[in-house]
C-alpha cells in the first residue's frame, strides 16, 4: 500500500538550510537585475493552454500539465516555462515602444522530467530584453547571465554559443530539404554526417547543399571555427550575418571560456530564432543557464517584437553549490521583562537571529548554530558567549 506522504516521481521537498539559500539567491539575483534596469513581473501559474506556448512547439506542449477550468470549461495549463508569459506581458499588456527589460522568478511544473536526474518542479528566474534586434542586446543578456552564476559562487563558468540560423539558411536554400527540415536539424545536432548523406541521397538534395551540411557537423571548437566556417560554408547572406554576430559576441565577452558549435540547432523549446547560449560549470551535469534570441514570439499576442534573454533554475543552481552552512544565532530565555523584549528587538533590527526559547523548549534547529545568549547581569540584559555551539 502506497504511503500517503510519498511525493510523485521527480518532485521533492526542500529543507530549511537549502530553502533559505535558494531564497537568498532569488533576492540577490533580482536585486542584480534591477541594477541593470530590469522591471519585475509576476505572471500567474495557470493560464489557458493556447496562450502558454507557440502553436508548433511540441516539446513544450508535452511538458505542460493540463487541467479543465471549472468556470469556463476551457483547457488550462500549468506553466512549464515563464518566457512566453513574459512575452505576452510585453506584447499585450505593456505595449511599449522601444526597449523593455523585464525579469521574473517563479515556480514552473513539468509533466515529464527533462532527464533522469531532473526535477519536475523548478524555480525559474530569468531576464528578457524586448525591442532591440541588434547583437548588443544579446551581449547584455549573456553578460548578465554570467554575472548571475558568479554572484551565486559558481567558479569558472564556461559559455557555449551556437546560431541555429546557419543550419536553417542551408536548409532553406534547397527546396528538397525543406520538407525534411526537422530530421535534418536532428541529424545536425547529433553530428551524424553519414545520416545526413543518406537523407540527402534519399530526397534528391543538391551536392553543394549536402557538402555544406556535412561540413557544418565538424564546425565546433574555439574561435577558429568562425574562420573555418567562412571557408567551408556557402556565402549565403544569413550565414554571413550569423557568423558576424557570433564574432561580435566572442570579442565582447572575454571573461569566460567560449566554445562554439555551429551544428547545434538548439535543444528544448523551439521558439529561438537567433544566437543561443548555455553556461556550464564543474559540479553540474547539465547547463546551468540557457538563453538566446526569440524574435517574433509575441506575434500570437498581436505584436511582433525582437527579444532575447535567459533563464535558470535556482533549485538546480543551489544543489550544485557547497552545502549551505548554518547561520549564527543568539539564544534568549522566555521572560516578561520589558527590558529583555527591548534587547531582543534591538538585535533583530540589526539583522541578528535571536531565538527566544518557549517554556520547556529544547532548542535543536538544524539551520542555526547558537554561540551567544542573552542573560541578565546586574539588572541589564547583555550578550554572553557560550562555551560551544549548540
């Protein structure tokens, strides 16, 4: 018989010290985003299903939990990603001209875990820039993403860059590839050159298109990849523009090791339209941060806008950091003495933790170590160090 307190698969409780650190990270990062001029928004956990995803995003649709609205009878979804909600706010509610910077933080729930070790409930935090089509907005987003993980204490983050527009341009240049575009993108991301050759032969692709696609599978590594790409790929305007943007980004971001993978067509949700990036670090088996450009996602809300940004899961970020340490605390006895009440209030106003023991209470908090106590000496309440932490 299943115990009533068992949680569903890939869902977990967060205990005191870890929960406190996650909350501290949330505050730290939202305060950081504010210094960059980002405004905080808070969309609802549940919306009508159609407004939670682009129409052609099957991956996001499968990851969205669904329920029926008891008032309208319409299908609603529990959000699996907040980015689209923020795009709706920019396009439909704010409806501003020029650049808008928005940030957010809130829980999201996945119907299916992204991987064997992934949670289905995330605390997603992110920042989005709307209204600027230039690479400068991408630079700002990546700089802020890197600063986010550094503020959290992540050592030596690594930046991965890709631009799925290159692969799309090659596909769109050959009519025979357009009908099998999804298969081509999967083979490119897997760097399956033999699979690409076989597919091209099957659907009658031109030889130059086949050669360009197979060349793309080998274009990954350091910044020299950009020079090789100019030599090996056709000079399509979209390809040249993508390579120019990637070079501009690399020059503008000298503070982190950069790796390029031009065949990566982007994992996860398919709303990205330009430069994509991910941040990795030792201690995490998967990307800590994912982001990129997703121009036009607001079209379904009545307004097409350039957009770029990033998001990360604070629960994942915190889990890979060193164990959260207990916080220093002060013990105080229970007493009706107004002087004690005043002394406790003064310490708490300073940000100190004061635990006033209830009658008969034995203090054994996991999150605090008590190394001082308030005691009355000569009619005054003073702090006295304890012989050892409690």
